[in-house]
């Protein structure tokens, strides 16, 4: 299963987070692409992407139970 953050027409996607499962069934990040020229913004967007990934993991854990 792959998820990509969807954007609206007015929203510019600055990062792409693609997740999947490893051979043991664990949720993993398959691809993380961040587009920015600013190091501070890079750090902020990386944190947002990782937070989104962690929220997906929690959601999946709750759905399994």
C-alpha cells in the first residue's frame, strides 16, 4: 500500500512522502523528497513529513485492532 500526500490546485507540494511495507509487514518510508533552497525550511518540512509518517503508523495500528 502506498500513500502520497495529495495537494489542492492552490497548494504547492514541497515534499513527497511515499510509504510502504517491508517484508515483515512494518510500515516504512519508501521515498521522501523535499524541495527547498532554505536549510531552515528543509528542517521544518522534514519534521512535518516524519510527523505525518508517525500519524499513519498510529492510524494503521488502530485499524488493525
